[in-house]
């Protein structure tokens, strides 16, 4: 699976959009980009995933660059409860499907 | 509530004890995972089961022994653990592609 690079921490004001970047320059054609988050001492929570098109759901939007070497997770209106570690993971499906977590980005939403 | 249930939520055991962690899912998933999360470290993938066959074992010491009797249940048998094995143990399940669902974890303390 391709490796990912994320900033260790970011801050965001409550009510503003949080934009979390991820670099995955070695991604291959069949690999998806997944985002999860982990609120302190809880199990990780799935947010969104995509292959090459931008995706949106009730939690967030995922913007993937045309060359697929980077992506951005957007939380449109961050709340205090969005404070968590956010993980960007690249993986293929099928029998090799697994999620390998890095250090992620600690997003702190400030009042 | 993610649909993945782990028991117990907390466990304190001595180094000579034998205990088991249990994970259960009724989401129709065919892959299940054990992760370990030590303090201030990323999640480490320990074991992967796909269609009840172990497909990955990431150099985990033999004092950790997984068991997957059917597609809905996963166990982690523990014996003669060390204090450094104290951690949050997380179970997850998924299909062979798509989002994974995590349990709330078992907080293990080895004394």
C-alpha cells in the first residue's frame, strides 16, 4: 500500500471549514483514499473514501487532485466534537484489503 | 454504536494469567482485524482474517493467539503477557473493500 504524509497537527476555529491535507505521491491506479478519525480513546470512525472523483457525504467532502498524488478532507463547519486525530489511508481492495494507520493529523477545533 | 461489539471493555490481568478478548459483528462482513494501540503510538495491525482464514500476522509474539471460529466472531487469547503489552486492543470488521467498522476496544492493563 502507498504511504501517506500528513501534518502532525492543525487548528481550526469552531464554525469554520477545516481542510486537512494528505500526500500520497506513490499511489497506484487501483488504490483508494480512505479517511478515518479517532476521538480520544475510542475506536476509529470511518469518514469517507474515494478513488479519483471528489466525494461528499453527510460528514465531509473529499477532494482528490487530478494526478491523485494528494487529497484534502474538508469538514465544512467544524464543531468542538470534531476534535480528533484524522487518518488518511491508501489501500487497494480484494484479498489484500487492510488499513494501515500512520500518525495522522490531530485537529483541534477551538471555540 | 458501530455494530462491532468488544468485550470486556476493561481488563486487568497478571503476567501469569490467561484471558481472552472477544469481538462480535453481525454486519455480514467477511474480514475481521485485531489492532493494538499503545499510548501515544499509531494503531498497529496485528492480525487479519478474511473468510475465517488468517491472511496476515504482523510478527506478533506467540503470547497473542487469535481465533476466528466463524465470520461473526473473533477472539484474541492472551497468556503470559508482559507489562508492555498494556494497550487498547481494537477489533474491526469490513467487506473486502469499503469502510471498516471498529469496536470501542478493550483497555488492557498487565500488572
